C-alpha cells in the first residue's frame, strides 16, 4: 500500500478556531472556522424543510389573483 504524506506549508494558512455557533431558536453546534463567533437566523433544527413542518402554500389563489389583475387591462 502506497501512502503519500504531504506536510502543510508553515505560516500561509489562516488560524482556525473551534467555536460554538448559535441560532435564534436556541440551538447550538460546534464548528471549526476562521471566524471568532457565529450567529445564524435559521438552522437545520428549526428550518421548516428539515424539521418536517412544511406548510402547503395556496398557489391556486395567487394564480387566480394574477389572472384577474392582468387579464382585461391593456
């Protein structure tokens, strides 16, 4: 088995920090990043798609409203 080991060059990479990122919902998760701190508005635990709380949007009503608005006027 051939194993190649490459050493990283010194003094060219940014310093990374291990931080605790926080969400508005109160969720926290640990990251390794070049930032000092991180606050996000939405995370995977509160996002409707990932949390399973998707709402069905009434697109038929919007389409009818659009057709009514732009059908007769020129």
